[in-house]
C-alpha cells in the first residue's frame, strides 16, 4: 500500500558543522533543512550551523515517524554513523 502524499513523513538525520548528528521528522524536508540552516528550527542546530541532511527515510504516517525517530535517537553514535554510511535505502514503512 502506497502512502498518500498527504500522509508522508520524512525522518532525517542532519550532520552539524561540529560533526554531531541531529534527528528529526517533518512533512517537508527541504523547508525544514532550510529552517535549520537559517537558525529557525531548533536551538541545538542554531549553534551548530551549517547543517547537511545525511540520511532520510520516508514513512507512511506521523505515528510511524515518531516511533522511528525515537528508535534512532536511542542509537549510539557508532550505530548512527553506520546508518548514515548505508545511505537512504528508499525504505518505506506502511
């Protein structure tokens, strides 16, 4: 089952200028990335600009996106680095 365009959420990982990672979710990845780099999205990234999207996943709804975000935030840095190295596998959750 393909998610409707209105229901699609993106999980993303940013790499900040200091090398740290920031994980979030959004419906509009381009807009949210721009907000992070303008210093308007989060206190954490505001002090660590510029940021770059290094990983993303497409999820079928907000609930799945929230769960995936929590799971990634719980990973160790080493595991996040491995996920980023794998790159976007085009995985979609339904």
